[in-house]
């Protein structure tokens, strides 16, 4: 797991394996952080010393290890969960009509093959000393670098996700918004789906000029983009005008699908490039797992 707000994020996104260690003990409450209760008298230095000893022991184990201590089986487990992600109840990739299901199938197959390679290597390493240690270690690190550099992404809240997840969320909610509008339920469409697409929930409270300026700050091509630029940011969807237009019509008592024809057409038009980018990333991720799995297979063969 990657914690995007921790110091190690920039290293991780660059392909450098790292460990995030965080604990506050039983006395120091997280709500004290950055408050007037966060004073030196409340710091448990004995507890901090114990933390340092634990971290030191971990790094000593890593330094003494003949091979990098990397859990590719855990990475496989995480990948399966993230690909099976449902942005809304009952709606995963398989339920989205605009997703190329062959791309989904390719990704599932690549992840399964990667998992098999990870399990074979794990079983071989558990047997003890291996042949060609340096070459095996280099292949393991190559696989890890591939996974970290190409799979570390951020959602609209700057939290760690896989590269497809924010796009999947947006596509799901836009699709469900269209479905709800066409079914004569604009309140559900706007309040549950449009509002929660991209940054609409916060952006709807600001003037449109301020909102689009905020979207521009998150664009991968923004010239002042900082650490977030290392991640694979999704294009941010702008539904500010659609949200306010639907809200005004709902307030006026409109519910008939025909009354929302303009908004339906606009959301559908903006949904198409989201689907296209989602498909592209699914295939790209399949290639990432293919490449990493090839490295692990080669490592396992050398280790025999």
C-alpha cells in the first residue's frame, strides 16, 4: 500500500521500493496533530525510541538479505482487488457498456499470469539459497520498478489508486447519471452521480472560473505540477454546468427525460473520451503485468 501524503511517495512513484511505518501509540491521539495540544510535553520519547529500534531492525534485515525483500504475491492480491473494484454497488468494469471487455479480459489474464509467476518464485525462494543471486535480485527489482513506476496513480483527492480507478469512477457515475435522467429520476442523477464525478462536489460551490482554474492545476501538462506529476493522473471531468443546469430544472419541478435532453447529450459526449482513456489504461496495465511477470519467471528459472 502506498500512502500518498507520506515522504516516501516520490521515491515509490519513481520505482524505488520503500517502507511506510506509522504508529502513534496509545496516548498520543491523532486529533492532536497540528493543534495546540501538539506540544513537547505530550511526546512519549520512550515510545519514539522503540519505533526507531523497530525501523532500524527492519532496515538491517533488508541490508543483510541476499535478495530484495519484496512480496509479489501481495502485489498480485492487491491487483485483483483493484481490478474487481466497483465504483458503485453492483457496477464494475464488466457492467459498463462503454468499456471494451476484451481489454478487461487481457488485464485479468495478465494479472493471473503475473500471480502464477509470483507464487512460483515465492515457493522457490522459500526453499533456501538460490543460484545466480545477483541476477535473480536484479530481475526482482526490475519487476518492482515496472510496477511502481507505471501503477502508482492518484485520484482527485490525491490518494493512491491504480491508473484506471479514477477513470472508472467517473465513467460509472456519468453512465449511471445518464441512465437515471433517461429513467425520469434527475434528483438521483444529480445528487448521487453527477455531484460525485471528479471534483464536482466541491467545485459546484465555487464560481465556474475558479473551478476550471482548479481543474487546470491538476492537468498532467500543468507547468507547475509538482510531486503529483509523478503519478498517472486521470483527466479531470468538468460537469459544473451540467450539475447546475439539472439542479435548476429539478428545483422547477422538471422530471421528464425530454426536459434533460441537452444535459444527457452533453454528459454522453464527455463520457466517450473517459471510456477511451479507460480502455487504453486497461491495456497498458496488462502490458505492465506481462512485463513484470516475465521478469519474475526469468528470476525463478535462474534460481533453480
